[in-house]
């Protein structure tokens, strides 16, 4: 870390000890670390890490044109059955696990042969505000009524 970042070894150890104390990692001899949380961990909804990331990093992360050699961004809007949504979400979770496993496999490679990359998965029912305002009120009422009937 000190070779790459402008941070002293004492500062690194201080932060590693704090992460060790809260159970995020285990500090090993020679300041090596063993991660104790899965790389595919789920943030606590509206918890401190998710809130901080949303407030500080979302906009910065999305500033890219996503047209570089190691970049991609896709937004796909579709209508699916509950079963298809469940299958899609399971597949996305699997892709995240595979991404993490690839990191583990590449961990043995020299640092110079690796590239930093972040992978954001997000899926949710969503209609842009400008479209939502155009949805007929009677359609919303009918849809809400059908949801109530199904939940009985």
C-alpha cells in the first residue's frame, strides 16, 4: 500500500488494526491481511457504508463515459414475470461471485499485471420520474387493487 499510496506504514497499520478490531479483516504477521467478509457482501440498507458510498461515490463512479478499454455500462429496461426476475437476480448474484473468485485466482499474479476494476450490479423495479408522472391514475389504482387481491 505504501508503494502505491501516499500513506505511511504507521498510518496503514493504524487503519488495519481498526478494521481488524471491527472484524472486517484479520491482521497477520508482517502486516498481511486476511479478509473476513466476502467480496460480494451486501451492505446494510441505508447503513453507514451504503449511505457514505451513495453520498460520496455514486456520482463520481458514474462520471465516466464507459467507453474505455476496460469499461462497460448497460441499462436494460424490460418487463418480466416474478419467476424471471428471481432467475435474473440469482444470475446476477452468481456473476458477482464469479467476479470475486476471479480476483482470488489472480491474487497470485504480480501487481503490475493486474488492473483495478469495480463492478456495480443494480437491479430494481424502476420507472423514470418523467414517465411516472405520465402514468394514468386509474391504471395505478387498478394495479394497486390487483396487488392487494393477490396478497390475500
